[in-house]
């Protein structure tokens, strides 16, 4: 539980201590042509696991969200420089240092920023007051889905009645909104499956009603 936001958390410092020497050692052990692929996969795997771990939490307080945002920024800074870490910068020959690139590849930087942006958006939405949540989500989380909204509401610890109201404000009809709120879960995969089932069910109902209206219209002219 966080009462206030301070410096980065201890676990972030521990990650720095583990990740930096690990990546530096890997750079000295594998060919240069493979090192970039190693960085790509390591960064993607880390951010995906971090995001999945967040959405599985029972709830995150507003101060907790703000602290996590600080931690995530610190981790993003670390990951952005992984491709340019040397095995041993202090002992590297001067000639080698002069030819070292200090800027990570553009594609890697873009990927890392995209991955961390999703994490940051999740935390920003979790820290957003309930009455502003839908407006802020639509304004800032471009491409945000019902699944994302469900995850945010679960992390905020909202009751089903509150979730149903927010689903309606998002644009769902009342019946579908109540069904969505009833499928309160935190796993991203389960959320997707639940919502797909709800949406498929709603689509079948709508199609059935449409067919009935068409038949009624035809019968009126017979």
C-alpha cells in the first residue's frame, strides 16, 4: 500500500542490478548480428509479462498507480539503452569506445516505446477519477477496447453496478452492459473471451429481431 509517491521502488533498483550485467554479458557472448534480436525479444517478453502481471492484480490505489508510473518510466529508460550497453565499458579499448554507437536502433526504440506506452496508459487510466474515466480513455487511449476498460475498472476495484454504468457511458446498451459487468475478471485472455461471448450473444439477438421485423414487413403486404 502506498501512502505517497517517492523515488523508484526497491524492485526497480534490483532489476537494474540484474538486467544490466545480464545484457552486457550476453553482448560479449553472442555475435553482433544476433545481439539486436536478443534485445528485441528480451524487451518484448519483459513488457508483455509486466503488463500481464499488472492486470492480474486485485486492485491498485491511486498513489499505487502513480508510484508504478514512476517505476515504469525508470524501467523504460533502462530498456531504451539496452542495445548500446557494452560488456565492460570501463575496460573497453579507447579505439572501440570511439566507434561505439550510443543510440539504440530506431525500430527497437519504437517498439519499446509502444510496449511501455500501453503499460503507462493502463496505469494512468487506473489513477483517473471514475467520473472522468470514459472521457479520458476515449481521448487518450486511442485504440482502447472494451477489454481495456474492463481491466481498468477491475484494477480500480469498481462494483458491478458502477461497471455497468460506465459500460453504458462507453456506448453499450443496458443489457449488454450488465452482462459485461457480470463477467468481472482480471485476466486479459478471459476478458477477451467473455466479451466476445457477450458480443456474439448480442449480435445473435439483434439479428433474430431484424429477421422478425423483415418477416413482419413482408407479411404486411401479402
